[in-house]
C-alpha cells in the first residue's frame, strides 16, 4: 500500500500529526452548514472517513448518532482509533486499507464522505480510483467534505517543490518524515473534482502546520461538494 510504512512511522514518532481528539473548526463549520442550510441532522449520516487517522472526526460524529466507517493505512492509528471509539462508547468501524484502491462497498452506501487532509498522499493512478469510488459509493446528492493542502499562495510548498521534488508533478517529499505530498492549484482541484461532483463552495484558507517541531504557514482548500444527481 502507498506510504503505509511512512504513515505508520509518523504515528509512532508524532512529528506531523497532532494528538488532538477535537475536529478542526473548518469541519465543525461544515456540520453547521449541513444542519442549517441542508437540514441534514447528524444522526441520519452514513459516513465514510477516508484516511481516518486516530478517529477524531468519525468518533465526534458517532457520539452524535452517525454511523461511521474509516479507511486508514496505519496500523498504529487504527489501534488508537478503535481504543478511543470503545472508550467513547461508540462503535465506528475502522478498516485497514487504502482508499486509493477499489472500495468494497455497494453503490450509494453513504450520504457523507470525508477527506480531511488525506488524499494529498495519493499517487495519480490512486487519485483516479479514489474519485471514481467516492462518486460510486456516495448517494446522488450526497455530501463530500474535502480539506486539502493548496499550492496557491503556499511559499513552503513552492520551496519544497524546488528543493525536494517527488517523482510526480506537484509532489515533494517532506523533510524528516519521508511522506510525499501532492499540493493542488485551484485549477487542478476543479479539474479533478468537477467531473464527478458539484462544487458548492471552494475556499482557500491559511493555517499553521507543525512538522518536526517547527511551525509552517500553509494554505488549504476547503471544499463543500455534492455528488452529481
Ligand atoms: C494528515 S492525516 C489526517 C487524519 C484525519 N483525517 C484527521 O483529520 O485527523 C492523513 C491520514 O491519511 C492516511 N492515509 C494516507 N494515504 C492513505 C491511503 N491511501 N489510504 C488510507 N489512509 C491513508 C494517513 O495514514 C493519515 O492517517
């Protein structure tokens, strides 16, 4: 599986991911939008959480009545997610597998898919499968929340693309953690997602990321998407 060892190592050393159990504000704002503007209650959600990490987003939703499944590469992250899920008295399912391969779910199985900082790790062939599979398992009109690293306006990414380029276009290898990231321009984001999904909102926001104890200003795409009907 792509980058499985690198991500597992990361959860053991904690140079990149935070230990937080609380979802980011961008995701909480999306949940408010679902409730207020789409009249969708959390307890009606059947959620697929791609790159579920230590489970914070799934567990947050499960505590409020959603039924959640996570796909995750890292054995260490999965163990933490399962333990946290048990401790919170919820029963999300965390499955060790790559979302860059075909999903084992029937069509229209979910009404919400999450990709919160996960698909930046995919290779180009994996990204193609991921987009097709999300569209297939998401019900028509179902919601897709995406938060991803952006290239536009990101000085750190520009430097890394020059100094530590990966083998594919738009990729670099992060120093210390050995993880390869693909950063997207707005044009690329639209090119990938628009054939499958209606883009309800696409916003670029800056934030701070910690890597190996250092803080970097980064740019993120926040996408509210809906599966085409
Ligand atoms: C930056 S972390 C974000 C975790 C989580 N979504 C969150 O918001 O806390 C990215 C996660 O995606 C996982 N990941 C990366 N590529 C993956 C793949 N192809 N299949 C499954 N998980 C993957 C990593 O192991 C990692 O846990």
